[in-house]
């Protein structure tokens, strides 16, 4: 399970990055990831990346609403990644 590499507050969200976006050929915010994400933090979004030449998708980052605060956002984002990737 990856750990958060950076936590940055940007506009309305706290961006918790787990993997380098440059490692992916394509990045999307899939609709199906909304359920596990919202079960942990309402209004959050999950960005998934697909590596070149692979059918597998992995969490690149999680966006948590700014009002949560950076410490709590990192905890919630980690919980979301565990739900999706376990």
C-alpha cells in the first residue's frame, strides 16, 4: 500500500498525492471510485492512473475538501486508497 508523498492545499481541495503522475500514461477520475471515497470523506475525488502498456489502474492522488484540514485529509485519503486497492 503506498503512503502519501505530498499533501498540498490547492483552491477548494487538499491534494494528497500517492504516486508520481509522470509514471502514468493516462489519469482519470472514475465514477466508480466515488462510492468508496465518499464513504470516508464526502465530496472527495480519486484520480487513478494507468501505466503505459498495462491494463491496471492505481490511485495517483486523492482530493479532500479543504475544510477537513491537511492532517485529517492525509488520514482520510490513506483510508480511501486502502479501500480501493485492497
